[in-house]
C-alpha cells in the first residue's frame, strides 16, 4: 500500500510539457478572441446612440401631444429638458457630443436627430459614421 502512495506522489501534478501545451492553446485562443472582444465597445456605443435617439424621439412625440407642434430648431432639444426627458440634463451621445436637432428635418421630415459618431464630424464610416432618426426609419 505504501508503494502505491509513493508512485502517486511522483505522478501528481503536471509536467512542464503539459503546462507548455496549455499555455500555447490559451495563447492561440487569446489571439483569436481578443480582436473580437475589442470591437465590442464601439458596437455598444453605436447601440446606445440609437437608443438615445429613440428616447429623444419619444420625448418629441410627447411634446407634440402637449404643445401641438415639435420644438423649433432654435428651441432645440432644450425644450424637452425636465418635463419630457427622464434626466434633467440633455443626453450627450456616447462620444460626449451634443445630439443635433433640426425641425423641420431634411427631405420634408418633421424633424431629425443626429449623432456625428466617434469623430464628431459629418460623414465617416464604421464608428465614425453619423447616426440619425432617418437611419432608424429606413
């Protein structure tokens, strides 16, 4: 019986080769997965901007029900602060910029709400592209 216990102690644990194989496998997995995970913050910001735009759009509809019209471009989204938006301050887009509001909007729409994306400039692609109410409506 003591002989078996002694041999179990010798075989207990992992050999250096087994540890190296595990480290190599983890390295390969990290190389494949990290780029996919690193793109997620940009996707989350874009989704947040879309949700903010929908929330502002809902507040605009409530404003119109109460006042019979949408706020003018000059009044801006400030007309919604307090009574129509949950927070007392106006939301900023996920990149820290103000949402742009126009009423009437382009192409004959009643209004438009725009986030200029990560770069804060008109146009762009990917995370720098503009997000708008018109994008949401197709």
